[in-house]
């Protein structure tokens, strides 16, 4: 029997590499499926999801209302900020972001959605996430919205923290900040089975941390081993195995607030694949 090709699209980041280690290296297999891993930055994946390109994809929660007709969200594989998350940094301390020019790492990133809920009177400049730090340092922009490893390395770049959006979100809502999730295309009959295999991969990596970390290190831009370990633990943990009821509530709250504030033009109830 010919195996069904399932393309799993995710970012080339240490945390994603870590969670998919077992599937990418055939530690966990299923005779029905042939998994192919496609690596791309999260904003590109958001755009591809709009067209339903990949069978499985990482996306930003911000993007979900626009792809919900094509995909369902898994309760596993999510990245959640527990009182931490994307940060806004500047070259020097400034009192307010209102009216300031801010570098943004993608129109559909959850970081952008959270920032606009926090302060929507900003001038946005969109650029690749890995260009933002230099844009802030050079004075090209007043501030930058930082995702990925830059959350750990901004101080060594001489930048000032203005706001941690995960911390602000926790103080405001009492909930963790849901950032990225994994979706399965609706036309795939074995959606639940695929979600369970991904959950198994995450569980394997967490229980074989050093083994999976060796693999993830090749994706950890500018991080040493212990920094990579810290970053991975921030975003691959028990909540990645299952969001939990408060994590699921947080995701719905995020989208509801985005709609109420006019940032999202679609109000939607999340359709979960709960495994």
C-alpha cells in the first residue's frame, strides 16, 4: 500500500525542531503515512495556510480565523507564553508607543495581534523577524516587536525592554498568551490520528530532552546549548502536549478581543481536534 504523503510545515526554530524531532527522524512512524517536513518562517506559513497548501502546518493564532474554513486546530503542538511572550524593544526607553514607528514581524503574527490589542495607535513597518533588531539599533524604527530567540538575546544587543506582551496579557486577562498552533487540513480523513502522532512526538522529545535538543541546536540561531534549552522549555512543555482548558479559553479570548477591537474582521469559534 502506498503511504499517504503528509507535509508538516513548521518554522526553522529550535522549539519547532525539538517537538517534531521524533517524527522527522523516524523515531515515531506510522505505516499509513510518509511525513515530509517543510521549513519556513511563520508569516510565510500563515500565507500558505490561506491557500490550504500543506496538510499540517504551524500557524499563528492570529491567522486562524482566515484559515478556519480549510483547517482545524489541534490541542497539541501549541506555543504558549506563561507570563512571557513577544517583547517590544527600543534603543532607549520611551514612555509610550502611541504614534511611534514599530517594526512588525508579519501581518498575521499573533505578536502583532497582541500588540495592537495593547496599543493600536502605532505606525507599522513590516519586515522579516530577523531584521528587526538591526532596524531598532540603527534608528530606522522607534521600536521593534521581537519574536523567537531575540526574546533571550535583546540585552546583549544593547536594547531596552518596553513591554513583555505575555506578561501584560497575563496581568490583563489572567490567562497565558497563545502564540502559535498546529492545524490539520479538513480534507484529511485521519486528522485525529495525525494529531495523536504529533502529540507522541512532543511527548518523546520532552522525555528525551538532550537527544531532541542535539537535533534542535542545529536550528537555534545564535543560541548556545543552555540558552537553546531555556528557549525550548519556554515553548515546548506540558501545554504543548495539551493546551489545557485555560489555554483553549485564552485562544478564544484572544480572537474575541481582536474582533471586538476591530483588528480581526471575522468572529469565529475555534474548532478543536482535542487529543
